C-alpha cells in the first residue's frame, strides 16, 4: 500500500526493527533508523520493536508500533475495553513508578535544553504521586457526532477528526462517566439534533459533566451550535432526573470558533453553581470557570505552593492568572492583603463571590492583564511583596516577565503545567532570581503531563 510522504514523494510503508532509547516529551518511544530519529507511540525504553514508518519529514520519522520483539520489564497491561489510540492514556502501558520518573526527567531535560542560569544546581524533587492513578478526573468534556444514524460520544483520536466512542474511560470518575453515557442514551431517545460539521447542521456538539467531590453534585453543560435546538428543554428535564445532577446549562458557540466553548452561556434548569472545597475553603463554580480536575492532587499542589511562598502577616500577595480566586483565598489568612488579577470577566465575578462565600475581608480581584495591572498597583503605592503565577501551557508573556523583573517582588512561586515553557521563562527570570526548588505534582496520571512548582527568590 502506497502513501504520500513529505515533499510529495511516494514511499512504500515498510517494517523496520528499532531499539527504543528513551521517551519523548509526549510519551512516545524514541529510536533511530539510518541515523534519523523516529518517534513510535506505545513503545518503551530498552524495547526492541517492529515498527512501520508512516510519515517521513526532513529531520525525523513518524513510526507506528507493529509488535514488540523484546519487552520492557516496566510495561504493564493497557486497560481492557479502551481504544489504545485514545488521548489521555499515552503512558497507561508504563508502570506508575516509571511514569513519575519520566515526569521528573522531563523537567530535567527541559532545563538542560534551555539552560537557565545555575540550572545544574536546581533542586528538582521527586514527583509527588497521586494516591490513586485511576478514576481521578471529576470533569468529562466529550464530543458527540451522529454518523449514519449512529451516535458516538467520546474523544477525538490525537491529531485527527476521528471520534472514538467511550463506553469506558479509566481515568474518569465513575459518576462523570456514568452521567455522560446516560446523557447519550437520552439524546438518542429524544431525537435531539447533533451538530453536523460536514453539512453545517445545528445541534449539540459537546457534553460537559463536572462533579463536586465535596457533595457529589453534578453540573451539566450542553455546548451547541445555534441557540434553538429541538427538544433541548425536554432533554434538560430528563438530565435533571439523573443521580447527583443539580443543574443543566447551554453554551452556544459557532462553526468558525476553534475553541470548545462559546461566549454565551445560559442556565436551563437547576442551581447557578456547584461548590468545591479545598483546605477548608469553598469555591462556587460556574460552567466556564477553570478548576483543576484531580481533587486530591489539587490539594497537594496548592499546599506545596503555599508552603514555598513563605508568607508573613505583613505582606501583600499578588495572585496572577487568579481564575476563581483559589490560591489567593487559600492564602488570605496568612497575609495582610491579596490582590488577584484575571483577564476573564466571569472568573473575576466567581472570585468575588468566593471571597464573600468564605468571609474573606482582605482580598480584591481586578480584571485585566497582569503586565498592565502590576506596575499600576506599584505606582499607586501597593507593596508587592510576594507573587504567585499559574499561567496556561504557553507560559508567561515576555512583557509580563519584563514587568516582574522591573517590579521585583521579593519572592514568588511559578506553577507550570509545561516543563518546556517553564524552563524557557526561567532563562529570563534567572537574570534576577535564584531558583531554590522545583517540585512536580502528578496531576494527570497515565498522561505525560505534570504540574510543577518553582520557588524563586530575588538575588541579593
């Protein structure tokens, strides 16, 4: 069978024997074929595998695992009944202790690649393991499609538009998975339209289920193309009858929107918010509010972050990318004043509500970008003693790093979900700061992703 490769050359797929040397940052096996690097998902270090070359690029090859000739002692059985091509289980064939080592090594390799000042002396601690590496996700965001009268509800295979139906997903909590499958049955039963991209027909495109571990309450959001969807209200009424469901929302998006969520969200039935609890504080969440989806490890992550901040009662803490106010509210009883900065208006409203919910008197939240608000606060006389940042995977904007280096908070903690962007940002930050410690927390077992906490101290 012939396939088209890069530079429009035709090559016949062929099987090759590869010895796997290490894992790549996305969990794929890495080896070499004719002095060219080859990436083979599903292969592990020290394994000898038979692979098929499926794509050729100028500097690397993409392989597909055919069979394993010599198996690694660290290989474990992949979960039964789950398509191995599904995303979110990239490391499920690797023993858990080796997953933890891999995530620490990922951090070390990123530091070695970008070499921020003094990186060789950084104390990179062992990854904090999850007590249970399965069934930890308390939020499910599944896509839905109707192909020739058959409805699929699940996730797309990585780098494709092929939707994999998910009767079982071993990293999801049992309640969220059960609710997703029950909603699928209700959509079929009530003949609710499902969005069709090929024909541009409106309908439901995504089903989001989120649960509070504190009281088991479930919030459901139906993301739709178009507003008026046939039988949507009858569907919402039936969903409200499911175990633990306390609210149903509709979020409306458009065909051209590359994001999952649209900008318009409306409650159909039930409560306005669900409430989560961390370290004795309560957090009310509207559907679009960001919140970590592993409740046990979220507690560990924030506990470690607060420990490394070394806060004192006379300090002002700036909580950048503050979201619904989680970190600032958790720290409020340790400092004189908390100022949270967040760009998303709905998140600021949630944060203000959570301040009231927890009877906090010394926390204020501002809508805007941190690089603009931070110098304004300093110019207005606010003492910027401590800073905590929790940016998206893209890391800190260069303009924000320049602002931090100009404002110079005495100490700050950087929470990162991407070792590469953390290492890159430390190159600039280490011009003025020493990195005392980096602590990984395994928020997402069975995947290559990990949270890292970096403690930085202003160099004297």
